[in-house]
C-alpha cells in the first residue's frame, strides 16, 4: 500500500462512515499514524439517501470526499480499498490493493441490507444504503413511469406506477412521504397522459406500528400524516416473496408492483477474520465491551453499526444510527490516545439525543428525551439538524437551496436517468 | 408508443439537445402535436460538461428533465427511445419502443465523437460528449491518483498523473485549464504523499494554433494563459495511436499517460434511413437547404450539429455549436407553422453572437463581432452567458453557488467516485 512506517503507532480504520470519520478527526492532530480504508472515496450522509432516490437532492451534495475531510492533517493516509480479511494472529489486513499491518485496528464497516436469507427478494428488490443504490432506485422509478406510458394493459401499467416499501422504520417512512409528494406535485405535470392518481404507495410493516424505535405518539402521528398523504399502511403483515411482479405476504394480501423497496432490516457488514459465533451476535454485529474492544483483544475495536454494545437501556445493543456511531468514534479517539499512553480508558456512555423522522412537506415527528412533538416545528428542527450534521459548507448551501426551491415550487428537479437501471443501453 | 392520433399534424423531433428543445418550445402552444424522442430523459448543457469531469459541478446541475422543460404544454409527448431507423417511404420511425409515424420529421440527433476510424483510440481514450462520459472521466482521474499512490515505479506513477488532451478546441482548452487548477489547488492537499508537481498536462493540436475557430488574438492569448498555468501545448502534432499507456504521434514525440481525452473532433450522429452519399457530407452531417429541409423532402428537416447548412460565411456548413442549433430550432418552429398553413417559409440567417472559452480562474477569451477581448472581464462575461443559457432557475442557483464557492476556496468538491470506471467492484 506504500504507506511509510513511522515511529508512531499505526491505527487502521476500516470504513469512512459516521464512526470512522469521527474517529479519524479525533486522531488527526495526534502523534499516531491513521490509515483509513474505504471502498468509496467519499463519506455518505445516509439519512438523506431517500432524497437522492426521489430526485430532491443531487448525490454530490450528500457525499463528501474523505480526503477533503482530513486534508492538512499530517500522518493521515486514505486508501481506496476493499478489505477482504483480518488476520488477528499477525495483525494484518488483506485487501484488494495488498496487505497492511496495524498496531491498532478499528472496524467501522457499518451495516448492509438484511434480506433474512430470502434470495428472491434480494434479487428483485431495491435497497437504499449507498449512493449508487439510491441512484438506481431513482432511475428505476423514472424508467417505470416511462414504461407505464407505453403499455395499454391496465394491470401492468398500475404495477409500474405502484410502490411497495417493506419496513416502517425512518427510511421507509421518509421515502413513502417523499413518493406521496411526487405523486401529488410532479407526476400529474410530468405525465399528463397517465392517470397517476392510480399510483399506489404501500408501507408494509411486520409489527403493530411504524417507527417502532420511536414513541407511540410519534408512531401514531406519523401514520396519521402518511394516511393523509394517501399512503397505505399495512401492519402486522410480513412479506414472504417477490418475483419482480407480485409481492406475497404471510396473509392473503398480495401486491402487484414493479418497484419493491426493501427497508426492512440491516445487519452488520462483518469481515472475514472477525466473524463466527465467538465474535458475532444478533444482527450480525460484533460484540464489544464498554471500550468498544472486540472480545479477546486489547488492540482491536469495533464502532458504529457493526458494533453491538449492550447497555442497561439497550440490552440488545445500541441502535444502528448515526448518533451512537459518531459518539463512539469520538470517544474511541480519546480512549486510543489513553491506551497508547498506558492510561485507563473511559467507558462509553450513550447520550441519547432523541430521534426524528420527516413525512413530507411541513410534517415531521421528533422524540427528545423530555419532549415529544410533531408537525411544522418538528419539520423545521429536522431540517436544521440534518443541515447541521452534513459535512461541508458547500454541501449545506446546496442542500439548503434545493430545499427552499423544492418547497416553494413543489418540485424536485434532479429527476435524471443518468445511470439507467432497466435499459442500460440508453445511457 | 401509445400516442393518440389527433387531427393536428404530428411533428416528431429526434433529440432533446439545444436544437430539439428550442424547436419544441416554439411549437408547444400551437395546434400541432409534438413528439420528442431522446435516449436520455434530460437535456444536457454540453458547454459545462468539462466542469463535471473535473469535480466543479454536480451532473444534476447541468442536466434538466426534458419533461419539465415542456410541462403544461398540451399536445407535447416525450418518449424515452432510441431511434433505430427512419423509413422515408412510409413516414415512419422504428425505435426500441415501437414504431411511430410522422407528418413532419425533424432530425436533431446532434453529434458524436469522431475517432476518424482509429479503433485503438476509440477503445482506450475518454470522450466528453455526455454526462455519463463526463462522470467516467471524473472517476478515472480520481482512480488514477489513488492508483498512483500504490505504485513505487516512478514511470508508472507519472503516467497515472499525466493527462493528454487531444484537440485544442474549446473543450480541450477548458478541460486543460481546469486540470491545471486542480493540479495547483487540490492535488497537493488531497495527496500530500504524492509529488503531484510531476503531473503533466498536455494539449496536442494538429493545426498551428489552438482555438482555431476563434480569432488569432484569442488563440495567442489562450496559449499564453495555458502556458502560465503550466499546460504543455504541442502544435502541428497529430496523434496516431494509443494503447492505454503510450500515445504515439506522427512525430518523434510520445507521451506516457493513463488518461487520454479525445476532444479532437465530432461528427454528425446520423440515423439509418437518412444516410448515404445522397444525404451526407463532410463530417457525417446531413445536407440541408436554407429552410433546414433535407434534400428531396418537403417534410423532413435537420437542425443543429447534425445539419450541414452552407452559407457564404461558412462554405463548409455552420459551426457545430449551441448558437446555430438554438437559432435553427427556433426558426424551424416558425417555418413549420408557416408550412402547415401553406405560407412561404423564411430562409435561415445565422446571427453570429461570437464565441468564447475560459482558461481557468479569472481568464477567458471572447470574440464578439466588433470586439475581441481577453482576461478577467471576458471571464465574467463567460460566466454570465453560461448561467444565462442554462435551463432552470434551480440549476442556475446551484451552479452559481458552486462557482462562488470554488472561486473563494480554490476548491472543487464534487470529486466523488460514484461510478467507478476502472474497478467497478468498488461501487
């Protein structure tokens, strides 16, 4: 990898998501060598991926070059690499661009879509965990509408205009809200020769409420908002199969759709070498202690979605969200410096800053520790928080301008099929 | 295609570039049915493609949904389609989505890269005529720098950091200027462990001056600007071959580079059915008369790059640029309405509004009819004109913000490898 060997200890971080970047920033001005590996050269602001899928934001405004985040920091090395194996016996990583040894290793590889072993769903459904996936979904939605124009078969046309979203978490809810607004504000103008009123948006949720990670009040209000937007919510229904046309469930319900978005679960993106039952728990996450250490090692850590840290409040592990990732990354930065200086590390405590989800124009639900509220003010807060956490002044400006424009004009202009999903010859 | 047959005459336009869109807009409120076919669902503002390739602008800010341009216009139909054949004997088009007949046909299919039959160059070089191509070039540039870090072979590393641009027209010149600024302002910060001073930027021009479509003064000044930016200009040199590593020329000169950008020529993107010597002239363009009519037909037209209209000032045909395309599109709109009402059409006259090119920060050359100037004011004018001709308020705002930001910060943040070109597994 052509990284010089220094007298400083070398800390290798796998993954440039919220946790990896927060950690690297903490270490950037210290007497350590930091090597960050990621298979993308950019950090993805995942909470806004659904806006890329629905044409509200351009992908470049929610991605940020990792090299730029850590520009001007000495002893920082980024490498575009896919880590294939961790060899804990000799402290080495095997990657597609060669081997690298480490003094300390931090696994921050995040999470990936969990299909729960259903290969048909994996094959035919759309995920929304990365920018390329979100662009694929954007293309598919637009291509389906173009195709809907071409058919005279009413059932086929409706299937092309229907959306089935599996999973009523924040991703599913926010996507459904955005699609409902597109249906109302854009489709009738873009496709005057289609009866887009027939387009149906469905959320299928296996549990008895959506946003189950939030308060019951938030769930109820979100359902109310979605229903007013015309979204159909199916609770206590589990999707069992999808063949590219028909969605089957564990009930009598079936849905005809050309677009199934799978937002029903994620699992840890484990890496060979730290896997197997010794290390892994529910959700394919690596078990870590209160210092984010991986069982059996002093010098190997895991942070963010991939790490399962159990606390009294979260006996199944902290939630797989941005906040625990950022907080763990920052604290591990401090702890690593302590460890190197042979000082005792500080146990991680999670500061729950609350959670929120938006459901279209002027509507959001917010759960803070002491205050739960919904509506317009929640929506403003949602926007403010997301702008605040975006990396980079330019990205914030561009996102802000787009939001103002989209709000005033009831529009989303980034509806370009730049990477065709169905008909790749039309690129 | 599922387009209803109306009592109005049907005008089919192939291509949603400058000419096609200008024409469609003219016809949009008239008693004609307009069907526009394009293999992209967006209009591309080609003059700014080089800024996408160099990370200065996001692709979505120079593309604009064609449906949105003609929203709210009755009798307008867009179809995402690739036209495979024109059948002039029965006034029908064959496309990948079926057949369509026309009363009037306008070919506005634009131009494509001209490799002059050199298949090795076609295979290994990069073109910059579409948004996907520009994104591929952006990825390749960034991937080459990532790869340069990995090699200890000095020659290989330099080849990865070198750029050879073939063709000294506006595209080549503007790209070279942008690359020179990246070399100076961004690479040293992004790649502190690479000696990016060794990166070389070459323009190879077969003629004896660059910007040969502009005044000699503009050429001389552009050369001066480029040389001050460290760009090497090789005149009277013709590239003969490229094997992915070494560029051969008709002289003793060779260049080692992993990035060859072919901006040495374009040719008309003809369509089967209107091809062959009867219709086609130099540059693979369709011969048209002063009404943009294709030889032998009253009801078939060609406009823009694909059309070769010879005038006393331009005996080889009007230049393949945005202005002739827009003007022809608009005038043909008026003429078609006259033709339908059996009134005489008006011959096209080209209003030469001048030409311009920018060569990086604060530097541009402008040739107006009565005034030729270079430098900062030319640069402001260049920006103003490009913002003015961009379609859409949001695009203008986003481009403007990016330019201001890039100018103040000496930066270009859209340097994300979203669609890997070399290592597609790293998406």
